[in-house]
């Protein structure tokens, strides 16, 4: 799951967005991301206001921020 900077997704490798083990999104240049709200709107949330959560998909687990 790529962190997002002011210029878009921070892409670290191909074909998967691999990162150093244990590296936090903010340490890789992440500045925040678009987050969906319960009223259906979407807004930018800076990394300083995000928490880290375990998430997953395709049989793997990731650390996600929201």
C-alpha cells in the first residue's frame, strides 16, 4: 500500500510496492491521503492525524493509515 506525498503515490518497486521491513508510511515520504467520510464526501487527511492499522488483501497483511 503506497504512502502518498504531495506529488502522488510513493512507488518503491515493481511489480509490488515493496518497502523496507517495518518502515512507516511517514518515514517513506507519506504526507496523508484522501479519506472517505460517512456523509459520502472525501477529504484530505494529513499523516499527522492518521493512525496505523492492520489491513489486508489478496492473502497478505499490510499496515494501512487512515
